[in-house]
C-alpha cells in the first residue's frame, strides 16, 4: 500500500535520526536544560532574526496549541478561529478543556479576513459573552492554502488595533515557508505574538518549537508546560532534532519536497478532470472523486475520506504528501485515476 | 421610564415575598436540609407526576446550566445546541469554562430538529473530535418560540437512539407552560433527562429548580453544587419561594400574564406594520423598527437593541414582558409606534 | 430545639428584610447595574476610606473565594493557607476545581505566621512545584481567633517582600470587627490585596461584598463572575441588603451581639470546668465535653460535633451564636452543663 | 562530571534505540493504531497475565498521572496520597489543574498504610469536603522504598471495602520489580485498578504504558488522551520501545542493574559512616553529608540537594543510578567520601 494518509506515517529524516543516535550516550541535564536545546534555540532565534524571542519545545501539535492558548488568555477570554480550524474540529475540544470558548469567524478557503474577525467582535455582548482576545490562524491552513504577506500584515494591524493577540499554528510550517518564501520566519516573528514551528509533520520523530515574540507573554510558561504534562524529561531529544532540522536549510527543503509532490499530484488530478475542494499550495490535496474510483483507490493507497459528502456519489478525499513521498508513488496514483 | 428590558427588573411576586417574610424568623438547618425545601420538592414531584425525580435548588440560570452539564458529561463529551442557545451567546462561555465544547446545530426559529442534530453527529471524527453527548434546548427558545409535544417527542426518540442526553433550559418555563399546555411538567419529566424550572424570570427573587428525571444521573451532584459555589447557606429561601410559586397554580398564571402582555404588544406591532425577527409565542417580542423610531422609544422605554443590524436603518430590538407588566404600559408603547 | 449549629439558621435582620420589601416593586436594571448597588458600594468605599477600591457583590462564601482566587492567580500559581482553612476543609475542593493547588502552612490557633509562610516558600522546587502566589487568611479564623493589627502588618510586609498577594476571607467579618476594632475596614483595605465582607453569616439573607483594593487586580472580574454563575440577575437584592447592613453601624452591632453571646457561653463552659479546643474571641465556641453530656445536649440543642475525637469519651463540639441568639438560650445551655 | 542526578540523563538503551532505527522508514497508521503498539500491548498483557487489561501509551509521567486521575474521578472526587507523593510535590499541581484535590495521608518511609487512609476518610465532612475516591501510590516510593506483597494486598482490601480505586505510579517500576520480585506485574494487575509501567526512567527515550485492569474504567480515555495533548502522532515510537523493553526481560534487567549500583553506593556511604534519610531498596539513595563534603562532591559529580536541611551543616542529597551507571563511577564517588 502506498501512503497518502498523513505526513506522520514514517519516522524521522535520516539527518534528524542521526542527531538522536549521535547524542544517545551523552549525559545531560533533564527537562531541556541542556546544550542541545540551547543550541537549537540559538539557531532558531538567529534564523528568525529575533534575539528576544522566547522558545519552548513541546511534544505535539495539540499540546502546543492548548498550552499556548492557556498561557495567553485569562479565563473569560476566547479565541477567534475558522470553522475548519484544527483546534475546532481535530483536537477533541482541547481548547475548551482549558476553559476557553472558540468563536467561529467566516473564512475564504480556510483563511480568516479582518472583516470576518470584525464581525465576530461586533456580535459579542460585553460581560454576557466571552471577551475575544486571540486570533488563531494556521499556516498553511487546513485546506492547504497559505496566507500572503499582505494578508498577514492586515490581520496583524487589526489585532493591534483591537487589542487581540495573533497566534499562528505552524504544524506544517515547512511547507508554507517553501510555498510562500516571503512569509518568512523573521516576518512571522514580527507579525505574530506567538506561533509554533512544527517538527512532527516535517521530518522529526516528534516535537514542536513554540515561539513567543514578546517575552512578557510567556511568564510562567515553563510551569504551565510542566503542569499540563508537556515537559519532556529527556528534553534534549527535542533540541537535537530541531538543531538538525534547522541546519543547512533541511526544514524548508523537506517542505519544498512535499509541496512538489503535492503539486504533481494536484496537476495530475486536474488533468484527469476531477475537481478539488480547495486549491492547495502545500502538501495536502483535496480532490472530489466518483465513489467507485475512491473505492478502487482504497485497495491500493492509504488516504482519508474528508467530511460528509453532499452527493454520496462524489466523495471528497484528502491526499497528503511528505518528505518521504516519491515521484513514482505519485505517478502511480495519477495513472490509477485514468 | 416603562420597563420592557427584561423579566428580572422587579422583585418577587407578593405571594413569594410573603413566604420569605413569614419564614424569616424561623430557625432551620442550612444548605437546603430544611422543611421548606422538602415541601417544595414534594410539590414539584407531585405536579411532575414523577416521584423518583431528584430536585436541586440553585441560584440562577447560568449556574444551573453549568452545573447540570458538568454533572452530565465526561470531560471528552460535548453539547449540541443552537447558534443562539443561551449557553452559546449569553453565559460568558460558562460551559466551555467547565471544559466542554459546544457543537452548533442548525435551528428553525430557535428550535433544533432531529435532522440538524444528526448532521452534527455525522460530522465528528471519533477520538479527534469531542463526543457529542447532550442536546441543549430552551423552552421557550431564545426567540420566544416553543417546542410542540411532537417536536420534543421526536428529539427524545433521536436522543435515545443515538445515546444522547436531553437537557432543557426552562429559564422562562412558566411562559412556555402557559403557551403550550400539553408540553406539561409531567411530559417534560418523561422526555428530558434533566431540565430546570426557572424562578428568577417568573416571580421569584431568584432561584431555579433543577430536575434529574433519572436518579442515576445526579450522583454526586450535591458535592458539585457546593464545589462550584451554588449551594445557598440559607437554602430554605429557595424552598419557600418554590413552594409559593407552585401553590394554587401561581407559576403558570404568571407566565400566562406575561404571555398575554407580549401578545398584545406583538399584535400592536404587526398592526402598526412592522416586521418581527421571529414570531414569538411567549414573553419576548423581537420587532424590527426604523432607527429613528427606536431612538424615540429609547427616550420613554427601557429595552435592548438585539444583534448587529444588517441594515443600519432597520434596528431589531427585544421587548420583554413580565408578571408585572400592565396593559396600560403595553398600550402606551403601541400608541407610540404610530 | 435551641439553635447553636450555625449563624445562617434564620433569615435576615429586620432592617435588611425591610430594605428588600421596600424595594420589591421598583423596576431597575439587572445584574447589579442599579442604584442600590451603586449606593451600597459608595457606602462601603467611604467606610473603608478607600475610594479606589473596586467592589463586587456575590452570593455566598464559597463562590466568593473561588472567584477571587481564580481572578488573582495564573494557572500555575498556588495558595498558601492553614490546615483548617475554610477553602481547604469545607468548600469541597472549590479552589482545586478552578485548577489551583493549596499549600498548607503551619498555624497557631488557626493563624498563619510569616515564618510558617516562609517555610512553605522554601520547600517549593521551581517549575516542578507550583508557584506560591497568594496567602489566604480568615478573619476571624476557623477557630474563632482574630489576627491583631501587628500580626496582619507583619503578614502584609512578608507578602510585599515575597511577591505574594494577601487575601482575607471575611465570612464572619462583623464578629472580627467587633472583637478587634483596630483591625478596621480602612486597615484591611490597606493591608489586603482583596478581601470579602460577609453578609450571609451576619444578618443578610445571602450575599458577600468582595473588595479589590488595587483596581488592576480585578480586570475582567465582571466576566469571570458571570461565567462561573455568580452574577445575580436581580443584583439589586445584594445592594439593598448591604446598604442596610452598613447604615448606622448595623453590621458591627450584629457582630458584637453574637460575640457577646459567645463570650457568655464560653465563660459558662469554662466555669463548668470544661476545656476548649481553642480560645475564641468571636461567635464560635469549641468546648470538649464528655460523650454522655454531648448526647444529652443533643436532645435539646442543635449543634455539631467537631472533628474526629482522639479520645472517644471526650467529644469536641462547635457552638455558634448569631445576631438572633438570646441570653436566655445561652443561659439555658449553661445550666444544662451542670 | 559523573552523573548521579537522575535516571533520565542519557538516551535509550541500545536495544530500544535499535528498534527505533529499524522501524524508521516504515509507513504505519498514526496515533498508535499500528502493529508495533499492537505487539507491545500483546506482550504486556501476556506478561501481566491479564488479557482483559487495557493499555494506553503516553509520553511522560506527569502526563500519565494527570490523564489517569482525570479519567478515574468525577469532579467532586479527590485523591489520597503521601506528603512526598510525586503528584503532590513534583508535578506542578498537575492533578489540581484537572480540578481534583489531594488529601494527604501519613506515610512510613514514603508508604501509605490502611490506617493512614482510614484517618483521611474519617476526617472528611460529606458534601462540604471532597469525596475521597482514589489512592495514589508510587512503587518504588519517592524514598526508594518498595511496598511488599502483603502491604499492597492490605491496601487493595481496604480500597475494595471503602469504594476507593487503587492507582500505582510506576515511574521506576523496573527497579521495584527487580527489588521485590513477588510484587510482579500479574500481582499488580490483580490489586490495582490502574497503574503505569514507566519507560522514561528505565531505558526508553520516553514513554509510559498506562494499564487499566478493568475495561469499564477506561471508557473514553482515548478521547481524553488526545484532548489533553497526550496522543503521539507517530504513536508507533512508543510501541516499538515497549516491545524492545519487554523482550527477553530487558526491562527488569535494567532495573536490577540500577538497583545493584545503588546498593553499592548505599553500602559505601554507610561504611563511610554517613546516615541516610531513608533506607532505599531501589535506585535512589538519600545520604545526609557534611556541607563541606557536599560542596566538594559538587565539583566532581552532578546530583541534587534534597529538601530544606534542618541543620545547615548536614545536607541531605539525592544520588540516582540508572541503567547506564558503571561500578567505576560508584566506586569513585565512594572513594571521594573518605
């Protein structure tokens, strides 16, 4: 079976794995107080051109989102996000479990706009509704689309004006950086109050790097991460992996490869005459295929049906590429569409 | 200024107040372990024709909803409700603050349908989405509409089939009982797993009666109520008020009066040629009036603008009647519409 | 049966009740946005000599404690309190239910000392233990003792030095003010970051007044109170009661009466040769009596056994007086000790 | 510097690392739905002689404890544990952050007794105190001591009788199994309602195996683990590690090695004439040494001072051995004591 189900079906990129193997026998302090984490943070700060940024390594995306949002909000404050925002639909109510409400703003192909956020703000009755305080974006979005530099600048400006914090979920940030190079790490460090650089879905065994661009926002975060079970005893595992990922451009290279495989796939699907739920710029592709074809593909490939189809004969699916995806696998699937 | 802002602008009905005055000097055990509460519960059980129902008095609507839902759900379970459900828009994220997600189902004039609930169930991805477990209804709804007997039966049947609990917010239940007599207390005790009989908005100083129709569902609730600050030290205040409200049919009479005043108001508004946001059967009326007229009325009456108008010249407002509303006040407002 | 079980066995003082009756028919805005609350707050600010204090009315003691502490702490911060602190033993884990740990400091007759607090601070391992941030005191304490002015000054100084907040639970503050007049409201407003003035146990039907002496500490508290079910719809009920209690010194007079009755009781017990668990200056008395005598008294008086006796033949009990306790009732009990 | 600070200073045992390397390139389903996890669970079930046990892999000890306890308790229920219980002193209030109170029972060298638990039960006032529902033990305890078979049987019997759940924290279970072989996995599966088998501190890179011995107790746990950020995307990493640890007895061998090194150390310390805080049977040793000696050792070894010394000249320290500790390192330290 060829794998298009997700971007976490294999282990680590060989260079990441090597970093773990090479460090295995060393003795270091626990809980991330080690030289690997220190070096990885220095590398990230340098590549973000943000020396005052504070970085915390965490173990997975849901954990990172819930920790960041629990850190950034007071109990009565809420999050503005898209209907398909990962925190809304795919994290088992993790944000609500920390006590915070999500307010859904309209999106265009997964992207929020200043107007959609303003509409949410206008609808909340003070005291009796929660106080919107944080805007949650994903880059790329859940539809594979990416925010442009001007779109993010406009959202940043609105947030400053309205007293909102801007938080960006970078689970697949490697793909976004490759697809939209001018939305770079230094740019993100300027427009976001916090964001995370995802390792799990881009070449690491596991691990994310959560960045607070204003140190005042992360006071006590080291306690919170421990309290919620997010502090890894052998914390250097995260440092070693991120050091490898951010050495010699590996992180963006892996994203670029996954994007290239997805584009090849998307082009083949369109050439075969099938529509897409949304046009993706990154490593997730959402074709809508005849039911019989989907059933046939399910005998040869691993992937997911996506959402509840309106027409049961036309089934949306999600195909995901990764740093491990080969052109041969993509071409085989395209051939099978014919 | 005449008051159409809400149904909690005055104190208690004289018979409720008298019950408090008459009991004032008596010594009784605290925390609701008194004879007043015992008699009030017996009265309610009898009028619900439900001897096994468990009843807990609480102090207000938000408190009751959050306690009931925290009691009925496990941490990973969520609530299905309407977009305008009180818990979604007017309780400051109280349910999320107990850790539970709300899932929004489509409504028709504020009412959920089996199909809208089924659509929510179908959209949740197991493990990665919360597990829907409870349907939240209001009777009357936030639009003043009421569920019929057959509508509630259909929702009850779906809940049984799908393993969902049915919970009904009766903040204004007196008005609903008066408007739709066959959706009676005994009927509610049969179709709901839990519901509350609202006192605050129907003649009490404060207080609600939360009913669990299956005793197995309320194990430990006495602890939870105390833990969340909902156990009144002088608990007999609640018992005395509910005893007065449910003696000689006072509760439904007060609802009927408020409804009659609202109907008089609604008829006058329609006769004056103004539309309604929704046709109300109970004590809330939602006309859409020209902006200038709204501004004029604001000089003579207390009421709320409702929602964000799409057309800034046409402003939706909410007018609420209560057990204290007089026909003269209603007629004066109608006259002012001309 | 004569009642010595608690100080919430009867309704309100007649002047408090009259305030409720007199205001009953008036229409006012809901949620405490009314003139009664405004006047009561002005009265309290004046008597506290603290014009910048922010005051919020709440419905009961547990609710007040949990709201205040949830407001004042970040998720990783904890509370230092005495073993017998009300929040530790009698509020069903309300503080933990808001996510905060309690750290127990040694007490002397219910009172914390700077040294006992310093010992707690020294024992916490950063990151891996919670961060102590708030000291919880009761005045009077759970043993009926009261902090002196110099004791509170010393605790205040330690808190300032160690970056801790000082919060005082005044459930029975009327008795403390009467017993220790130099620990006055203006003094408390200077040494505490927040405290509450209890109504429920001193003449009100229900209600407490929570005071934040630094406005920066209560940002968003109006949302939090609503979210946790602590915002009374007919909020003026609280304003009207506190206005009555703080007019013409009623509040302290009621405390003084309860104290006088308790002293009479305590003197009688000591004269009869029975020991006390702790010497009380306020309205709770804790004698240790022979089991047979306790069983006899239980046939004539309502009171509670207190704690688990070490010697089953010597049973500690708690006797509580209130604004309603009569000298005759006290003398009858003393006579029955013989 | 020689390392005696903790048992998580190095990476994985070579056989565990090899399992990760060998599986790195394979494609598998995410979230633990893979063959590695399935095989590891089968292996554990077989070695526990408990086919109906349910096993969930998690990422670290604090995470496991908070997830297990959040799963097993209703909101009003509390945990009985020792003063030095890891959840009380070293997990940043993780249990309170899930809303649950800890009740401290007296211990003997870190071990709870039926009498100490009964005393806690007797002291709780129903409704006004939390309901004790779960006993938390560590095996080995935080003092390195181990429960015997008869001690655990007695605790199990008390729990059954009192309606309590028995939960055992096995962060260092490998050492306990080696030190007290008759407290075996099958025995633990019979006496505990849930327990975890720690990987992090015994040869894994990270990871714990949480066991529910009654499937009814883990309903919905798969949702809860995801919601709190404890579901690893590449879940097979945990399966592969536990498969390696439980093949050919590696897990207990690693514990036995660490114990042997600790015994060698403890014998050397006693022979040198220094006392211990507590006699340890496992891999943590707690000598009390003269301050000057501690300062000297700190120039050559990494270890922690332990607690606040009563006498500043006599400093308790903690020395921890691990599967990586060599006899030479131990002998060097002993030599330096002289």
